[in-house]
C-alpha cells in the first residue's frame, strides 16, 4: 500500500462503540484517524465527485504513522462500498464492531429520537423502518466485504467484549493494525 494511503477503515455498526474506538485510535501515537468521522467518500455521490485525491488528502502528512484510517459506521450499510473500497484500497484492513441487535436498535432509537425523529415516532414504528432493519442485518452487511477482502484483513469485534474488558478490546484493535498493542489509552 502506498505510504500516504489509509491502512484501515472502521466499517460498522453504529451504536456499537464506534465513537469509543475512534477516540482510542486518536490517542495512539502510532495511529492517525481522521479528525472527522464519516468521510462518506465510498457511498456518497457528492463526495465521490471530489475524486480519490480529495479522499487521500485527508491522510496527507501522516505517512509516518503505522496505521492511518477513518471511522465510518455507515460503510457496511451500502452494498457497493466493498467493491469501491477494494478498487481503491485492495490491501486495507477493515474493522467492525457488532452489538446485540435489540440493544443496538434501542440505543439507536433513543439517539435518533433526540436528534432526527419526529416526536410521535414510537419504537414499534422505528423498528419497522427499512434502514433500522438493515442496521442489524450483520450477515448481509458484512458479506460483500468478505466477498472482496481476505478474512485475515477483517476484524469483527463485539460490543460485549468492549464492555467486559476495554483494555483487551483496545489491545486487539491496536495489534490488528500493527500498532503497539501495549499502549493504554
């Protein structure tokens, strides 16, 4: 992989520790993670029109870092992302953290109720929305990535692991990325 290219992407899921992961990656001296989550390059036409060089500019000047990447939990929501990522970054490492679907959906509902949902939207209505159902369809969300990347380039973690032992969870991520796993954020 070229020295200024990203080396990893967090691809999903939302409400499964992505912000915590982003924060520990930001603290690690061997790792660069983009200051903004969700660059949206691989699934937004608006951002793809800016070109791949625009995307790479987000990592410019960080060539000395062992690992460089971004956290965008929506990447696995779009089937075409795996192919687009593979076209541009065939050696990339991918990270996903999954959470028990009911608690993930409830957490998502509470968040969206505070930020985006109509006040009258009930949990029963929310769980029927196509996007809500897709968010927890982990098999179909991850399948395109396993079709385009070798399994050893994909790290799937579970939110319960984070809750039960945050240090070991962080160590697994750092080790997977080739960063010093003994760093304590």
